[in-house]
C-alpha cells in the first residue's frame, strides 16, 4: 500500500523547492499534481510530466475525482506520494470525496485582490479561509503554513485565533 507523505497547496506546482527540499527530505518517489483544470489540459499535463521525468520521480496529473479513485482502487500502489494541489478548493473537494488527508501544508498561494497575507508566500481569501476552517473542524485535518521545511511553521488554528 502506498503512503501520502505530504499534502501541499502551492499554486506554482512543481518548482525547485518542491523538487528538492520537500520531496528528497521526505523520501518521496511520486508527485501527484491534483488540479481539475490542469487535468483537462493535455498540453500542461505533458509539460508537468516531462519536467519531473529527469528527477526519477513518478509524476501524475489528475483531477480530484481521479486521485480519489486511484486511492480507492489501488491505495497508490507502493508509492510514497506528495499530493500537490494548486488550490485549496481542490483539496476541500478531494477530502469530501473521501481522500484521506490528515495533514495539509499550505506553502504557496499568490496574492490576489481581496486576500490577506499569512506568510510571505501565502495570501488567502475569505473563501479559502472558510474551506480551511471546514477541513480543520469537520475532517480533523492538521493544517499549517510553511514555505520550506526549515522555515517557521505556523499552525492554521493558532493563526485564525489571532
């Protein structure tokens, strides 16, 4: 049976920090990009898959329903997986489908209109905060903000209380 080593939201998806700091440090041998829009775009899927091919990692691009089905049917085989989501909404959807996510790292959410900064790399809208609150409360997901493994880790529930 496979294992989810880390679940992360980073709207940049695969980049140097994900490839080196997180994946190597956690013994990850597969990165599953989970994004409903990217999963429909054959061109972008091919770019992501080929970008990781030189790393020796298994790279898959799936929608939320596809990743849930892969878990349900094959338990991610024998892979040690980094689930890499582009949006918090897609994480929320995957968890509500039944994907067993216990811990969620929010590492990169770009600044947009009507967002507030949590850490330098994470800016959240009210809707995103609501999704995270529901994940924490209803699904007991341990949520934290952290850009790279050796940076300061901020617990979501402690941040919300402030």
